[in-house]
């Protein structure tokens, strides 16, 4: 087995997570391009070693999320040996934290214990207990647009109403951001909001499934959806979290997820460190190299780049 310096270990992590190569492809690359003959087992253990080296940073990552004023949260499916788990992300301007767990609210409660800021989410019920929450409008607009194109007349009328109302209110929010000083948007648009709420209340018992579902979703999340009318400086979409997940969705499709709980933790922890370093304008690979060298020398892990 060839010696594995910290730089090589960091390269192996980069080939795995950033370039999404399988263990076999990494072995092929190292052999043909660097003349290094490493077994798949050695490559596997190197990735686990890197995760162990940065594991102490997890507490710092969680605290950075708790200290954020407005993190974004999202989740996507992640199989673990055929078991349907979920890859969760909590992302603010300076930190990205991933977890692989079930889809219940327990994960949200554990991560956000003591959180006092605003949380931007989609409509998943696991977030609904968070008191200071914002809702992504993009999801609602897509659903309303779909209803507006329905063959069902009731669905089509309701979808058009929701779509036109949200687009008008969105334009008002953008206008308020441009100045003059913020106006009282909820009062100015009280009639549109009242009309939309009445339409939702009327249709929450609709026999058309998607009409019923959208009406109930709007009513359940009413305060979170229209909080931005009182604070037009808040975001209207959850794009930050959705964009963060895209790279890892491709990795999931190529790798078919993970096979063990330990493997899931390795992916989530390394992904958190990699994306956080990149957000802060620092090379995650140099940080990993130093972390691995320090662990081998028995030194404590340095703080994440600021």
C-alpha cells in the first residue's frame, strides 16, 4: 500500500464528493495519473479518516446555524441500504449544515433547539412547529400555475386566482424594497388577502384533490406565507437551500445513497465542511489536509475558516 499523505487524502475526498467518482474510478485515476496503487479499501478508509478528522467541527457548524438570523432549510430523499431517509440542509450566508435522517420533525427540533431567528422552508409539516417561519412562494406559484392549466373548471379558476394574487403581492413586495420608506403592505392589500383566504376556505373541501390540497396548504401556512408582507426585506423563495442540495442530489443518483448509518454521517459531515469552507471563500481541501495532518499528529482541530 502506498503512503497516504494528508494532501492525497484530501484529494481522495475531493474526487469522491466534488467530482462524484466511485471508489473504483478513484483507484483507476490515481493509478494512471499519479502512479499510486491504492486498494478500494484504502480509499474507503481514507474518506472515513477525513470525516473523523473534522468531526469536532460539527458543534461549531450547528452553533453557526443557531446564530444565523435567517437560515434556509430543505430536504431531499436519500436511501440508506434501501431504507428511505432524507438529506436535510440548513443554510445561511456563512454556514451549510447537512444531516441524513428520517423525515419527521425530530431532526428539526434537535438542530434548531434554542434557535431564535427566522427560518425559510417549504411546506413540509416537520417545519410547522417553528414559530418564526417563512414560506417559499415559488412552490405555491408552481402549484397554482398547474391548477390554472387544469381541465377542471373549478381548479382552473382557483389556480388563476391564487396565481394572480401571489404575483400582484410579489410585485408589491419588490416595489417596497426599492423605496420610498416601507408602506403598510398588509393594510394596502387587505382586500386581495381577504379574497384569497375566502377562496381557500371555500375550497378546502373540494372534491378536486389538488384544489383541496393547495387551499389547505395556504390556510395551514398563512402566517408564514404572508409574513413577508410585513417584512418585505425577507426573501420570497427557498432558492438558497434548494441550490445547496442540487450537487448532492446528483451524487445520490450516481451512488444510490449510502449503505450504513456511519456512511451517511460521513457524507453529511464532509459535505457540511466542504460547502461551508466554499461559502467563506476558502479551499475546503486545504482545510481538510490540515485537519488530517493535525489528527495524525494528535493536535486539536483548528476552527473552520472565518
